[in-house]
C-alpha cells in the first residue's frame, strides 16, 4: 500500500510539473490581446478554430481571420496595434519581445485582405505572398489582391518609412516608401517607384480597417514631413499681434510625383 501511495504521488508530481512547464511555455509565446472586434472573427490555434472575443489572448503561430463585414484590432505586448479589414487573414509567424529592455522583433504573415499597422520601436515585418515590408515606428497599410492572374501586394505609409522588396530572394531590388506615398510589389517582379497615395485609396484603407462605425478623418493632402520631423514637437503659434507670414510658394501645386514603375 505504501509503495502504491508513493508511485501515485510521484505520478501526480510529474503531471503537475509538466503542467507548470507547459503553462510557462505558453505564457512565453503570448503576443497580444484582442482589443476590439466587429462581426465574426475566427481564431485558429493548433488545428482548432473558435470564435474570437474581446480580451482573448493571441499567441505565436495563431491565425486570425475576419469574415464579411467583420474587423478586429489586436494590441501587442510591445504596444504595436494591428487592425484587419473584412475578409482578411493573417498569422503570427514570429514574435519576440523583451519587456525589460523594450526590444523585440515580429513577423506577421498577411495571407489575404487588408491590414493597418501602427508599430513601436521594435523591428517589425509584414510578409505577403509577394512581398516583405520592414519597418520600425511606422503607421502604414498593407493589402493583397489579384491583378488578372497575378498576386499583388501594396503598401501605403501614413507616418514614417518602410522598406519593401519581393519575397522571392531570387528577385533583386528594394524600394523605400515614406509618408504620403504607396509602393507595390507584383508577383515575379521587384518593387516599382513609389507614388503619391490617392486620396480615395487612403480613405478606403482607413475606413475599411476602422473597427468602429465612425469613419476616420483623412487630410486632403498627405503629410510630407520626414519621419524625424514628425517626431519633433511642433512649433508654437506666432503671437497674436504678429500674424504669420504667407508661404513663399504653393509647393503642392508644383510638386511632381514619381512616375510609376513595374
């Protein structure tokens, strides 16, 4: 009887230890939390599917999918924010964040649809079927679509700068896309020259990734300041008794955007 009791206690101890190790491993893989959602959002983990809910935890290798008229916003441990539009799908391919050192790196696979990304200082990449976009401290959009029989990935930057290239290492070439511009990577080709993002496209991107019903405001002209300028404190307004000088020229009317490339 004593021997049976010892064996039973040993088995319970081993199972309890395995449970603690498994819990610790799961905690280490935690990437973020669902901050808000609208409609039907599916969470895929370890081959199983479930309906996502607000405050659900997101882990490494999870896949998040939105159905028609559905959207979701995810807050990551490094304070990055990702929002998926309807009929979109993404996977947490890589995620590492050291909270004490505030350093990390993450890779998101955007398989289909549209995504809004507001990243912190950690290294961040979005991989699509045709492209890789690398950024740090940037606010930008990514979307995947078909053009005839080829897959196309596009990126539009609101603030900061990103580097884009084809996901096929055999295809050379890269392009830097700054705020107010968009870049495109087509299947089997390197990125073309960035172009100014049309107002209609930017408005659609913001509205389609907005979780709430209220659409966001988009300025009529894109922000053209460089990333370092955007992070500086804006200058104070001139004194009331000294009205500001008029601009020396209308740079917007005279600005010539880059021609599109293939």
